[in-house]
C-alpha cells in the first residue's frame, strides 16, 4: 500500500479536527473535534509503525498510550464542562469571559460580585 | 524524479490492489463523517457521526494489519468515549434539533486556518512519501500476540505509569463532579 494514503488521510482528519476546535461554540463539540485530531495522530503512528517494521513496535505501543490518555482527557474534560455548566449555566466557550481583559474590564468585578451573592447567601443559610 | 521512475517500474505508481481501494473508500467515508461531525448543527447527530468516523478508523487499522489497536479503538472510542460525550450532551441540556448557535463567530478564520494547514500538510506529506510503499504481505504487524509481547516486555514501565495516570484522572473526575457540602 502506498504510504501517502494513510498519511494524507491523517493530515486531512487533523485539519478537520482543527477546524472544529476553532469554529465550534459548544464545549462538548470542541472535545469531539479534539478526539478527531488525536485519532489522526494515532493513524499516523500505526501507519509508520507498519511501514518501518519496528521490532519494539513503538508506534503501536504509543498508539495504545494515546488512546488511554485520550480516555482520561475526555473524562476530565467532561467533568470540567459539567462543573462550568452547573456554575455558569452555559457550556459555550465564547461566553465564559470571566478572566477576559478588554473594554468591559470595569464591569467585570460587579458581574462576579452579583454571581457570587447567591452562594454567599446559601453559605449563610447553611451556617 | 529518477527515484520515482524506478519506484514506478518496480511497484507501479498507483498499484491498485484490493487493500488500497478499500482503504481509500473507507477513508473517504471516514473523512466525510468527520466533516459532518464538525459542521452539523444538531449536537446529538455530531456525536453519532463521530461514531462513524471512529469506526472507519478502526477499519483502517485492520487494513494496516494492526488488529489489536482496531479492537481497542472500537472498545474505548466507540464504546466509552462516545457514550461519555452523549452523557455530557444530555447533562448540559443540549437542545434536541437544530441549534443556530453551534458555530461561533470566528468560523471564516477557522476555515482559513484549517485550509491552509491542510494544503501545507498534504503537500509536504505527498512530496515526502511519494515513493514509499508499505509492505503488508509479510508477517502481521499488530496481532494481539505481538502487541502483548511487546507491551509487557519492552513497555512495562510506561504501561504502569499510564495506569497511575488513569487512576489520577478517575479521582480527579470524581472530585470535580461532586457537589459541595452545602449544596446537598
């Protein structure tokens, strides 16, 4: 098999994932695009391992490690997205502007104070 | 160019074996599913098309004779990662049906960046590996026996480190998603 076929497929998949990461707004869709990019890298690793006929099979071992790390990454990522959704009420990545600098900097402390008030009340109620 | 000419004589520039045709066809399906995944406006459909893309990649691994990786791909990606993503969509109250704000405002910039990267990468890769062929006729490169022997003979230490990492990720996910004391 021509080595260019898997290599080109991996490059195109990586670029599709890159577009998804940059263009999507929902955080879970961004995570899906990250998965596509990781899979493109895995395809490259497997193809070059088979081509080189490595005796240690470093490419395939590294692919297995990448798959496991991707599973850990998706677990942590989804936990963070769920926490953000619970605290902020949205999982859109371009609405999470708490740490943003720019023209709306003076308003930022008020917004964070308003959002912190309910939890303070809740703490007092619990106390 | 002379290298390409000699390679053509021995191998044929497009040696249309059955494996190559299957690889290209499955690759087209995979790429199309990936494109639909990143462009569709229905969030649940994006997760389901991701299953098609990941399953297509598993078939590609099988065609490259890496069968153990193919089954790991099916088990972990199609089996658990997509289920996790669907649960995430469900728990964040993702709208069923078309959501008009699935794409953010920097879509043209993203398209430009992705197209530039695609052109550059494909150009470099095709130019570099124009005269290289994978020999798939010899011994199977990624059978379960070979992968298991290599993994537990030469890669034991990274394997164990990875299990510690998975444990840490598990504990971290539980800590992150647990509710605080006063919210119960």
